[in-house]
C-alpha cells in the first residue's frame, strides 16, 4: 500500500455548474478548473444543437428526482458536466458533489477509496479515513468509468446501494449514507455483462434512468459556439487582443468529425490561438489532420480510423503503440463476448499472442475457461 500522503483524498471544494441561463442553459462550465491538455474530460458543454437541447430537456426532467442515472457517451462528450448539471438542479444542490474516476483506482485500493478504512486495516493504513461515499453523504456521488471496477468491488458497491450503508475496510460497523449515485461509461456495459466483466444486478441498480450524450460530430450546431467559447477563454487567459475565426477555419471545423469530441476541440483551439500570427485563426492554424482538408473543400469524408489515428499522432500521448494495441485488443475481446478463439480470428493473431495481451490487461486473470 502506498503512504497516506500519496493517496488522493476527498476534496470538499466541489465546483458547481455555471450557466448562461439558470433555466435553459446554452453553456455549462466548471468555474475555476484549470485547463490541462492531459485531462480528457470536457471542460464545457453547449446546448445549442437540437439534439443537445433534447438532452438538456431530459436532464431537467430527471434532475429533481433521486433516481440513479447512468450517463453514456464517448470520451470527451461532457459526461461529468452533465452529472454536475443534474446535481445543480436537484434538491441536493447545496450538499457535496464528489466526482471519482474509477479507472484511476487500482484494484487493491478501490475498496478503501470508495468505502473508507480503519487504522491498521492494511499495511500503510496509519489513520482512519472516510471514503468517497462518506464524503458525498447528503449529496451526489459521480462514478466515472464505472465499467473499470473489478467484480469484487462491484459486489460491495451493489450492497452499499441496496443497504444504503457502508462498512469501512477493517471495520464491522455499518455507517448509514444518503447519496444519490450518478455513473458514466464510454463502454457498452451490456457487452461487458455478456463477457462476465460487469454484474447484471448492479447494471440495473445504476440504470434507473439513462442520459445518452451524442458525440460532437452528431451535434454540429454546438461546434461553432464551443469554438467561440474556447477562443474567448484563451484570449482572456493570456490577456491578448481580439481574434476571430477565418471562413476556411469555420468550414473545416464544421466538417471535421472530432473523434476526441469537446476535449479535442478545446486543445485544437488552444494550439491555434498560440500559433496564429494574424487577427483571424485560419484553417492551417487549426493543425487538423491533412485528410480533413479535402472535406472542407467538398471532397469525400475522411476515413474515421485515419482521422482518429492522425489525432492521436498529433497529440501528446506517451506509449502510443501500447495504448492503441491495448484499445484494439480490449474492443475486439468485448465484441466477441470474451471468446478468445473468435477474438484471435478477428485480429488475425495466434491465440497465444492474444492470451499474452489479455493477461497484461488482466482480462483473463483467474479464469478457468478460455473460450
């Protein structure tokens, strides 16, 4: 176990959602959050496109209830902002909002982080510590990437939701909790259930209501407004003068498929603002993959895979080869329902090579049957 000082702690300073209009917002942001290119979460969300307006209407209907909500959507579509918006419209708005990224919790620490632990419960537990559920008591707990939790933690999470109480690691005393749970995922949990990686009973417990966020390419009416917001944000942050978008930049942004969604758009605008030397940001300043230029000129739409790969190559990604390989293996394994023979055939590799990948991803740890 790492020392207590190295472990993340519940932060009582939870930023709230701000909006242009408290009833029907067009823009949602988290005030005070510093932009970081390594963070893949969206920092702003727009409700101008018709599909986005439908989503906002659905959120307003769900928010006043106490129902658990599952928020689905691709990475960077604004799932945490939706969770914060739901909380801000609920009767719990004056209570804590706590956001936890389950993918950042190691399997050995996840239980302690979520439910807390007593002093001496394990090596390194030098003091009693409340978990995230206790930190969110009375308010809202948002579990992002919930599909990354191990089956063991899923069992204990289900019990907490059923009994509405937590038991810290190393304790036998149950502590009552009053928490509204919001969860998010960018993976197909139904496929994960079929592959035995997600519990069916937990799935239906967290899926009382569902909010599905469409990718940015499917809500084009939001792109221009978000681009203007980010341009204004960076202009004010750097204390520079007025700057606008040239017509060719507007045309390119409206046609580019944005595989990284809102986070990619923000990073592109940030970079364009830094390299632009004129009063207007041009298409060349956006530094989008060259295959996107033909689309802006009326050519054929780019291959989505090429666009995604170009975006990854242009970004700052450590160990890109491993990242892409692991993502491909994981997606194929999920698509094949956990069947190793079918997965190996789909990828065109031997079963032994596949098993090496799966073992490294801990997708077959403890399995007795291997498809």
